């Protein structure tokens, strides 16, 4: 099952800011836990971390290259799922099945990559418009 929230929060962190990505990640994660999860907060923390990572990627990597974006999505999906699996295992005391988890993680990464490939032009155009509005040049023009 693809996780569109990871992709969405990552792009908010990339095109807006680390703080906004973290806040949106926490809000979406808490809502996701409220409607689907057992305990409220685990997904919020993990999606907040994905938003923070998106902001860090914004400073260090190019957003124009499709391959770079795909690597970012794969890394963030893996970080989110592995962290969620470990936190869930610690909280709910279930046994870790590494082989089954690895299969599920690979399938989810592939699904997220396919969704990213399909939605990349739309998200990129929207992201640049948002970035232009919020990160525009804040130069005092009265001296020019």
C-alpha cells in the first residue's frame, strides 16, 4: 500500500521549510493515528521527522533532478517504515520478522516511487509556485 503522506510531507519540507514540513507531518501523523492506528503519536513523530529530513534535503540536493527526488522518496519511505516498525515492536511487544518486513518495505518503496514518477511534474510545478510565494526575495526595494 503506498503511503502518500510520506510523499506529501517530504515535498512540503522540500519546497516550503523544515518547520512547516515537521508541523504538517505531525498533524497528518496524528490524524492518521487517530483514524487508523492503535496509539496516537507514533506516526506523528515519524512523519514530523520526514518533514524535517525534507527540509535538510532542500539545502543539500537539487529538486530539478527526477532521480534525486526518487532517492529522497525511497530513503524517507524506508526511514518512516523502519522507525514505525521498531517503535511498534517496542510498544506492542511483537516479534520482529525481518524477512516479511523487508518484502513489505520493498513493495511500499516501489509503490511510492511509482506514485512519485506519476505525480512529479504536478508536485514540482505546485512546489515552485509555493516556494516563490513563501521563499521569495525579501530585499528592501526602496534603495534601488
